[in-house]
C-alpha cells in the first residue's frame, strides 16, 4: 500500500514537472530553429514541393514570433542583462493546429500514390515535426520536438549512406541532444555536456557493433517510388545525342573491386541494356523481346548454373569481382560478359543482361563472376533473328542502299563488317562531344554529310547497316572503362563513361561485340578519353565558377582519391553487409568453432564484460566520492539542527561558521574542516590533479571530523563539557 502511494506520488511529481511551463532563452531557441532547418535539409531532395512551401512558412513564422517575444523581454529586462528569457509564446491556437494537422494528413494521403508508402510516412513525420514547434509551452513538448528532429535526421540515411553524410547525420543527432541539455541543464558547462554525451556514445558503440553484425538483416517493408528517379544516367530509351549529354556528368554510377588483377581498359565493357527496336529516331527494348526476357530471365534464381541460359557453356578462366552500384531507380545492373552470380535477388535475361529483382533505390552490392571467352547464343532462334533484322528501311534510304551495295560486294559477314569499320577510320569521320544537329535524327545525314558524332551515332549507324545487309545486330548501352583508385584498389565508373556499341550475330560464333568508336577514335577505347576529347571536355567545363583548373592539380587528385577510397571501404564493408553476407559469416563461425574455441570465445566475452563493468565502476568511483562529500556536509547540517544549531537559508558558510564560533566554539574546529572541504570540491576545478590524488585522503579526514563533531554534540546533550 505504502509503495503504491509512493509510486503514485512520484508519477504525479514527474507529470507535474513535465507539464511545467517552459521559459525560453532566445539564443538557445534560435539555435533550435537553425537545427530544425538542418534536420529538414537532410531530406530536401525527397520532399514534395507543397511540403517545402509549408515548412518554409512554418520556419519563417516561428522566427518572426520569437523575434517579437525577444524584443518584449528585452524591454522588460534591465540594461545589463546578458540573456533574454521569456515564456514560450503561443503561435497558433489549438483549433488552428488541429485543422492544419487534418488538412496536411489528407493531402499526404491523396499524394500517397505518387509518393509511395515510405515517402508518405516520411512526409507525415516531417509534417508533425514542423507542426509541433507551433506549440512548445511545456517541457514535454520540447522533448517531443527534439525526438522528432532525431527521427527526421536519421531517416535521411534510407536514401544516402555515404560515410560523410552519415557522419553529418551523427553530428546533427548529437547537436539535438546538446540543445536538449542546454535547455534543461543550463548551469552545466557546455564542455561538460559534450563530454557526457560523448561518454554515453562510447558506451553505446560496442552494443551497436554487436547488433549490426548479429541482428538478422531483414528486407525493407517499403519501396521508393520511381517518380523520384529524376536522376542522371542511362535510360531504357536512347535517342541520338542522349549519351553525349552524359559525357559531362561526374556523377558516380558504380564501383568495382576485382579479386585478382583488373582486365585491360579496352576489355571493360560494362553491359547494362540491350536495345533491339529502332523506329528511325529512338532505340528501345522491343515489347516482344521484353516478354521473352521476362519469361526466361525471371525463372533464373541462381545464375551460377549458366547452362540454363540458351545452352551456354562456360569457357576460359572466370573473372571474379564485386560491384557496388549507386541508386539508379532502375532495375538493370552492370557486368562484363558473360556474367554469373549466386545471389538470389539477381537474374539474367535472354540477352545476357543482369537485372535486380526490384528497383535500385539505395546503394547495393553484388558479387559477379564473368567468363569473357564464353560464346553467347551459338544458335539463334527464328523469333530473335527476325527481331534483330527488323528495321524501317524508309527512315534512312541512303543507308539502306549503302548496305545493299556492301552485301553485293562482300558475301562474307566478317569482311563486310571490316569494310564498314575501315570506312569509319579512313573517310574523315570525327568523334566529338558536340555533334552538329541533324534533322529528325536521320542516320543518312550523319553518315553521308556531318560525319561527326558520339558513340551512339556510330553504334546506331553501324547497327542499321548490319541489319540492312542481313546480319542480325542490336545496340548495347552501358559503360566503358573506369578510373582506377590505387588508394582503395578499386575502379570507379562515372556517368561520363557511358557508352554504346553493337553486337552482331555470326554463325557458330554467337553474338560478337563490335565497337565502331574504336575505328573512329581508338584512344577512346584504349584509354577512356583521347587527347582531343579531353580538350573538348575542358573547354565545355570551363567557366567563371569552374573547378577545372583545380582538378588538374596533383594534390587535389590525391586528396580526392583518398576521400573516395575511405567512402568506398565504408560502402563495401558496412553498406554492403547484406543478409547473405551475414548468413555466410555466421555459417563460417559455426563451422570453424570447435568446442574448445566456443569455450574460449565465451570466456573472452565474459572477460570483456567484466572489464567493461570494472571500467564503468572506476569511472564512477570519483563521482561517487564527490557525492559522499556533499552528503556528509548535509548530514552535518542536519545533525547540528537536531541540537538547536540551525543554519538559516540566507547564511553563507562563513557566516554560519562565525555563528558557531560565537555560540558553540567547541564545534568550530571540526565544522570548519568539513565546510572548507565541501567548498573546495564544490567550487574549485574538479579536474585538478591534486584534487584527484587527495580525494580519498580528504574524505577520510572528513569522516573523522564528522565523528568528532557528533561526539561533542552528544556530550553536550549529556551536560558534559
């Protein structure tokens, strides 16, 4: 019964404390306002424009209201007041906040189809965050605002997981809790608050690591909508000039680390999409081939059994590598020919392109083994032959006639292919980032007149010629090459490495890669960019605010590589720690551990726990002893009050000592020692080395004088002097 009464009393006191009106400090509140802005900025790329408008109005309203409250508080304060305190103003009445909450929830629900489940939930969270700051009259309200801010900042990690962005989010979370401490522990020094939070964070790190490694990796219960995929990169439809526009983009596409040595640059053709339908303007995947790919590819759970793919027989030595792909909001993946993988969430279509079961909405990691010597489709089905010979001959009549002339001259397919490549090489064709515009994207105009283009120009014209000459062909888009980073021993492939080439089908040889770009500009294939193309890139990138001169400096290149290498290792080992890797790690641990090793690991973990407890106790012992000194001083005052030696509330320690000296001089010596010791550890720097070393000694002396004081008071009570 008594326990119940006491618990009820405690809960009432805590509720009363949490519902206590809050007094705001102007500097701290504006710091909270800035922090609120920073929390929301972490998700600004994902917000709907209506919410951005609402959040801007909410922030501006808060700023104006609190500026007025600060001015009024300053008018009521003295001239020498250093800080401005004022009660939390009521920005909106409760009924208005309720109306806004209902209207905002309805608006988010209506936009749910466009946003998707995840983004709808995030918009709802951020909307509550912006709305809550309209009413923070009590302590619990401020708690809620800070907690919401932490959730808003950390939710941004769903979309971006780079190490530097993650560190920025950690700093924001830290700052949120610092603001909370500054509000409710203003007497505590800022450095002390930072030390306290840092210590708590260090305590949490071992538990976080254990949970990260051992807690089951569950697949997400949401999917980021494709509508937010306004992202630079390859598309499933390619028009003449599209890839040339990507040549100026420095956005990262994916990174690759090889288990052994990397192949030569000329062999790094990263296959992404196969386009086999051409209407005279646009290359795209034909509906017929799409259905066929899905029927055949979706049935492949594990690509390691490559014999299931059109009777493929693996040949030569495999090249093993790990790919870390950036979010593309598409489903296709990147790999060298012929690619196999053992991951269940990766499939392969009949055109040998890899795809991901789902939309790549965040950074993913996958393991691939490629066999470049494998023959792709040694036999071609009638449907695929018909598909890869189809073309609109009326769209480019001159090119059709050219193909017919070549066929009359060359009966051998290989000889015809070589002749077209020779024409590209010897007839003043030019590889450029700024090709002249051509009407209706006519290949005739490009081939016979302008003769200047990028990779998709030459691949399109070559593929058209091959089909017109009766050779099954298709255009492949992906990436060529990449930049090797020696600091991290990996390859970075950027959007500027986007490339297009042709595949022709030859009897008994299957699909063969032919890159017309190699005939026009061999350096583009061998090195990535020719000297002429690099000059064009520099000219196009130059400007008043261009960083092109800085990029040429060696120290900048080294620094950039080092920063990227750190981010890559973070992505590889942390972001790339998937459920499959976790399962493999646990299996390895279970199979490698014998009974003796298990006992050893158990004892090691037990020793670690014991050491952590000891370290915690040792860190707390000094604080405990400081607390004992304070408690002993309070016990002394309580003991003396029982014997009619009462310290008034307004009395300082010195005045109380003088009072004892006048009325009870026999107690003065002992009380002076206790009082001086209390003053020493209360108002002097506790980090002083002398204080640390003499703490135990001073505490023992304090206890001795307390016992003497208690003895004197007892004797006085008995009438003995």
